[in-house]
C-alpha cells in the first residue's frame, strides 16, 4: 500500500511560500524610547497595553481634537487658540519638553503615540473622517511645533532627514533680488534658504511667501514650520489611505470593534460621562418640583423644548419623558420630588392612570425598581449630547432629541428668538453651523452669547480655569455652568467643583 503524506511540505518550499510574511517573522514587542517631544507617527507602537488604557487614551486625544476644532469653528486667532488649548492639553494630553526634566516624559510620549494610532484606526473608514482627522492632527502638530523648545525642535527637524535642497551661495547671489522680493527681506538681512517641489508647500504658495522658479519653491528659513507641517500632513494622508485599504483585511479583536465604533461615533459630538458632582452645585439649594420652572431658564435648548411642550400639552411621549427625567435626576431632583413633578405636570389625567402607567418608569429611571441595568440602585445616567445626537430622529408628536438637529432652520431660529437670542449675527452663524451639522457647536455658541458678560468677568478675574470653560458636551454640564455663571458672587456660586464619582449605566 502506498501512503501519500500530503501534510508534509519541503522546508525550502515552505520558506518560498511564506516570503510575504517575512516582515512579521521577528515581531518585537518592546518599550519604545521617545527621543523627541514631537512625533511624525511613522512607526506604529508595538507594546501591549490594557483595554482600559486603549479606550481612555483615545478619548483623551479625541477631547483635545474636538476642542481644536471648536476653536476653528469659532474663528479664534492662532494666539487665542494656543492660549485656550494650553489648559486643555495639560489636562488631557500633556507633552513636556526634555528641559522640564519630568519623570513622566516617556509615559506622556507613549500615551501621545498610542492615542494617535488608535484614532487613526478608528477614523480611516471614510474619506470624510480621514480628511477631518488629518486636518485636526495637523493643527495639533502645528500648536506643539510652535511651542516647542527651540533647540529640541531643531534636533527633531534634523532627525526627520527631509529632502530639502539647501540653496547654495552662488544661487542665492544669482536670485538675490527675486528672493528679497518674495520674502520681504530687508536690505542687508541674511538668512538660509531651502528649495523643494512647490506642491509640498501649498500653504506658502497660496500666501505668496515663497519664490516659484522652475517648479521649485524657494523657502526662507523662517518659514521652516510650514515646510515641516506640510510634510507631516503629506505623510499622515498617505498613512491614512494605507490604513483604509487594510481595514477590510484586519482580523480585529472582538473587544476592540465596539470601542473603535464608539470612538468614530464620538466625532459627531464628543462623548461625556455624567458625574455625580454635576448634581452638587455650590450655592444651589435643594431642588424641588416647584423650582423646575424657574431653573428651566438655565436649561439647554433640548430640555427647554421638552419643558415648554410639557407645560403646553400637560404630557410628553415616552422618549421625551425618559430624556427629561434623567436630566432632572442629573441636576439633583430626588425621586420623590420627580414623581411629584410629573404628577403635577400630567394634571389632565387621573391618579389611577398615573400610578398604573407612569410611576413605575420614573422609579425605574432612578434605580428604585428594575433588573440588571439598576442592580446597583442608581438607575440610568442622564443622556450626553452624543447620545442625543446619535439617536433616531423623533417621529410625529415626539419632542425629544436635539432641536439644533431636529428642527427646521426657520423653526430653530424662531425658538431661539423666543428664549431671548436676538442678535442677528449669532442667529446667522447658528444657521451656518446647523447647515454643516455642527449641532453641539451651535449650542455652545448660543451658550457663550447668552453668558458673554459673565464669561468675560470670570476670565478677567481668572476665577475660572480654561478647563472650566471648555466645550459643553452634556446637557447637565450646560445647566450647572449656566447656573453658576448667572449667580456669580452669591456664596460659593461661580466656583466650579472638581469631577466626582461617575455614575455607571
């Protein structure tokens, strides 16, 4: 009997078969050493990290990118953006220079490195996400480049080995007048020049800050930042395209897929976890059912819309009731007072109907009854802007959701005027924001206009830090900040407390 052993493969043939996998034959998972504060993110990280770090670091970076984008939408100058972002970066993504001699330098740079690649993976799936990610990462890199230590920055640029041709002395003499005219160089002023393909510095070409000759752009030394930033963008755009092509072939860990999906969804509006500290507002006495009407002046538009509909119709449908109940719970309304509030609001129905059809759901939201979601007796957490913006649109007769998203532009502006927003430029800009689906930016714009005097005061006095005035991404944060600003100087009001214990769903 002849035995055919098909399982055996000649070692030489196996080597030939696996030649495409040679790049993975000696995978090295080790700690990387970060010599420079700045990073072009050319090499992906290889060291294993925990799932908790994976998600937390990515969320921290997403917060930073979202704030940079908000600065752009609000037309802040580069100087204003740098000043505003300093506190945000120190809080969420610190990155100190070597001269600081900090013991956590490598940990900071590791977090920066990993968080970039995690978001790169999350935002490579569509052209719109790639373009937006590239633009914001470039803005972040520019901020850091400008603030970097001069010596360390030069060392970093030198390490890049960028293909720039230095303009020699004889060529500088030949083009002396043209170079001077292109750069506005003063007579007798000397500086180094580089020449690169003009496509690599479109920003400088557009602003006519370089000399174009024979397909080359002659760039003065002082414009080095534009050269480096343009190279950063070019490399990142190429890398994002490669990542997009690889995504369908990736055998993702099932644990990572929901995290990446959540991160990409967070680009619509950054997510924010609710904290129990949001219900503890210095200077605000215990909230009762009777005080909701007066406090509603400090509610965001989504909650004011629910409140006004409730008062007008003495009723809200299920999703509206749930969204509003959780918000009221989040500002500190107790379950007993919440039951009283809804019973008074539903004044057209009998006690028996309220007890049978509505009371249980309110108690369930507070965790007083129910199963798994309420196993710790806390109930559900108030909805963030992200959750509200990514839920299905409300149907006929429903009033939940975000008015900036669900209302027609004309109806939205009418409602804003009804609550006191009457400045034409603000209304015009809000309409533009909504047209570009920047709903949470429009909401923040209205908040800043409504509280402009108070915000100016706390900024002038320095009584609030930058992080206390960052972009609002949660209705309960809107209320807390609005109430504190409107009651400045009353006891402890106006002092923003730290974040407390987080509530879990």
